[in-house]
C-alpha cells in the first residue's frame, strides 16, 4: 500500500512537471497575451514560486524512495539548482522560470530518450549514429531558436522573428558566425550567453556532448556509437571513451582559459575590467570553436594593429581547427618519456597541410590585396592583416579588414581556403585538410605512375581516396545547387553569392555584406548550408547508406575510358 502511494505520488509530480513546464514556456514567450488578461508581474512571480515549490517536492520525493542512495547525484544536482533558483528569485522572477525550465526540460528529455517505450527510442538512435548526429544538431538548433525568440534575449524586449532566431541559432551551433542582426547591439547579455552556450556545444561536437550525456546517465555505449567517436576523433588506435571525453573537456577549458587571459589584457585597455573579462571569455570561446561571433559591431577591425589580439585569436583558431586528436597526440608526444615515441600519420598530415595552407594563404593575401583592402598599409600592418585573414578564412569568420573590399584574386583564394576548412575532429567545417591532402596525394601518385598512395613511409588506404573523392563531389554538388537557387531568388552578384554560400558551407562566417539583406528564402538556404557544412556531407552519405543491404552477387568488371 505504501509503495503504491509513493508510486502514485511520484506519478502525479511527474504530470505536474509537464504542465508546469508548458506553462513556464508560455509565460516566457507570450507575455503580451498574458498581460492583456492578467497582471503579468503577479503571474511571473507565482510561476517562479511554483517552480521552486515543485523542485522542493521533487527532492523530498526522491528522499522518500527506497533507492535514494542510488539517486544521490541527482538529489545533489537538484539541491544546487534549488539554491541557485532561490537566489535568482531575489534578482528577477523571469530568470528563475528560465533557469528551472532548463532543469525540467533536461529530466523530461532523459525520460523520453532513456525510459519511455522501454528505451526503444535510445536504441533506435544508437543503432544509427549518423541520424542521431543530425537529429542532435537539429534539436540543439531548435532549442536555441526558442531561447533567442524570448523577449528577454533582445534589447528591445520583443520576440525575435523565427527566421532570424533560427538563422542565428544555426550559425552559433554550427560555429559559423554569419549574422542577420548585430550580436552586440541586438541581443541582451542573456541572448549573448545563449549564443555563447550554443557555440560551445557546437564546438565540442554534438556526438561528444551526447556521448558524455549517455555516460552520465549510466547508459552503456553501443559498438556503433564507439566506432563513430573513433572515426570522428581521427584516432588511429583504440581508446578509452571516458579518458577521451575527459581530455577533450580538459583541453577545451585550459586553452579557452589561457586565451581569455591573453585577450583580457588588450580588452581592459579600451573598456572597464568586468566588461573586458566578459568580452575576453566570449571571444576566446568563439575563436577556439572557430565560430567568428564578435561583440564588436565592426568585428576586430579596431584591433588591426594589436599584435596581442591578432596572435591570440589566430592561435586559438589554429588550435581549435587542428582537432582534439592532434592536440592530445602532440601533448603525449612532448610529455611522454618512453623511447621510440612518434606522432601518428594523421597528426603529421594535419600539421603539414595546415601549415602549407596558412603560409600559402598569407602570401596570396599579401600580394592580391596590395591595391584593395590593404591599400596604404605599412609592411608590418600588411603582414599582420594577411596572416590574420589567412587563418580566419579557414573556418573562423573574424575579420580585421573590410571583407567587402576584397579584390577578385583574394575572393578566389578565400573560396578555396573556406571550402577546404579545418581538420577532422575539430571545431571547424569544410571538406577538411586531410581530404584535401589525400586528393593531392592521388594526383601526385598518378603523375609518378604509382598505384598506391604513400606518405612518410606509410601506405594510405585506397578507401580513404574513395571517401575523399565522394566527399568533395557531394560537397561541390550541394554548394553549386544552393548557389543556383540563391541566384534565382536573390539580387546580388555571383561573386557575393558564391562567397556567402561557401562561407556558410565551410562554417566560416565571413560575408561580403549581404547576409542581413537576404530575404526569407535566402536565409533558409544559407541556414541549410550551415547545417550540412557542420554535420558534414559524409554524415549524409552514411545516414542514407547505413540501412542499405549489400548484395552478395559480384558483377563482372569492365574498364571505361577516363579523361
């Protein structure tokens, strides 16, 4: 009888949680409608108190259960949330509702994913990791869209149009940086923090976040999910998932903290300390995640001569762009004491290709922009601007020069660098440096009359060459299709549209000044490109092909003429 009472009590609490969550959502979004009929301040305060009361009941309910010891972590988490929520209530009731709504949404999602329908939904997702990756990104984007639509997110305290909120959320989650509204002037601190969180989640990678989430919830990873993590990180050998996730988070926090400290010394010279601290954190996270969002309306143009900002931002971009596996491999190489230690072929290929692209890009910008955006620059400023532009075009999106003034030669260089992008397992997009390197190796191998692809006394699998060719072909097809559709619907030059499209696909975020002037169709097309660019064309291929069964019949081989 006692058990039934407890079970029924928890059931009613759960039902109340759903009702309260929907009502809290309505209070946050539909202030104008509610205030027409009721005193909104009273409604807001009562809703905040109801959330706090619900959390108290939930904690007491968990204590009453026989397995309270097993739920110790959840109880501690709820107690911390209760304390923070109570403190926020003193400041403003709206923040309590938002803060505790996140907590309720978290537990509702865990129920739907892991427990509802006997866990079949979780099994369905883990059996098809590419689909899981696509849905996870979509879920985060839609959540971010809802939060950015809140009146509290805009300076004017109004609901942001859905298309603009969706575009901004996609740009942040896909670490792109393209904007349709001025981040610094349009969004409040709350809106900017939402963008920052989306950047961090998108930068770490949804698979990393979702895998950590599953492990925290006590779920065992399937072999398919482990294989996806393996390929995503570019690891050459097996690894401990727990150790990998710990290292990723640790590396991210250390690099972003050091980056923020370096940037702080420059920002504090032009603004008050607290604001400089916030700006330093925002730009450090945005740079390491290769997002390109800035709290300065002109981007980093005011800091074109600031060596600290230029080198600090570019260092963060490069570290974020080479990939977690490479950073961890380099750390082990320089700290390990065993003899015969060596870097993996993946690390060597990434470092060599990245260096070649950065130096080549810098030389190209130095020459091609002589009479355009860098006209009148001294040698030192030109060198610094060329270096920054070469680095940022590789998927970061910051700028110290006016991109709309770029000459045709620089636009071509930018298109190439943006399309190639960063490295596998990194915070950036594009077809990736290793894909580009494999294509170059395929060409040089053919010119030398060699059958195999070799690099640094190692043979590269021909399946890698097949994947690289498929990836580039699909990527080009998608970009050209979107460019064609944009040409049919938007009234801008081909150069500007092509630049915008490739920037979106490469998750770069640089623009020649047309983003805010795109109509609804244009914004949706660019949003789609940012999404595809971040999840990667190969994910689409695997998602479409994973359910196809291969036949056992082997057909006769016949050669055709090529070229």
